[in-house]
C-alpha cells in the first residue's frame, strides 16, 4: 500500500490548476492587484511588439511561471540551497529592474547588452530553481518568456523614444517602482 501525502497532493493540485487555468480571474487568487496590473502592462508591451496570439502565450507563460514559483515558496518546498538561489534571483531581478528604470528615466543610458545579459542571468537562476521542482514544460515556458523579453531587439524597440511602446514602458516602470518601493520583488 502506498502512502498518501495530502500536503504533496495539495501542492501538485495547485500547480496543475495554475497550469490549466491561467486566466485573470483565477490568477488574482494568487497575486495581488498591483502585480496583476503590472502583468497587464507587460502583456501590452508584448502585444505592441508581437502578434496578439504570441502576446497572449507570453502572458500565460509568465503568469504560470510566477505563480508556480510562488506556490513552491509558500509551501516551503525549497531547500537551503534553493533559498540561496532564490535570494540571488531576487537580488538580480531587483538590480535588473533598477537598471531598466534608470535607463528609462535618464537619456542616453540605455544599454541593450547589459539588460539582455542581466535577463539571461535571471533566466539561469530561475531555471536552476524550476528544474528541481517543475516539469521540463514549465522550464520551457520560462525560457520562452526570457527569449522574448530579454532579446536585444525587443529591448531596443521598447526603449525607442519615438516608438509605439514608449508610453506603455513608462507604465511598466511606474508599476516596477511601486513594487520595488514596497519590497514585493
């Protein structure tokens, strides 16, 4: 007779639920309104730079990744080594977002190579965490998100002062500033 572990089953059910139902209404049970608003703006950036179907796929992949990572953390699924990696990821994420904010606010400081390299390091750290706890399909979702948002071409397009994404990037920056100020990253 195999042992049944309700906690393990509950965790698997939560991850499966998110995998199947990445709609806004379901996800709002796992993230707050401010993060949801930021995710809406990030979707808008993708929609301005890619077709609608690709933007929706990116948004779903991003939401599934973020929420699953949150579920793992909330359910204390990380080892001491994982927690160290998670702390490195948080630090790299904060530093990357601060760089993005600075580059947005200060003329002539945009550097797509630096931002792209920072995003690549964020991806590496995230995949170290995800590979231990989630399927390869979940890891591929994270790769998809970083391949798009971390690409030098995308970054160059959204930082173009005369480009179609500039206003939306400003809204993303407002949301990022707020999350950084509240230490929600």
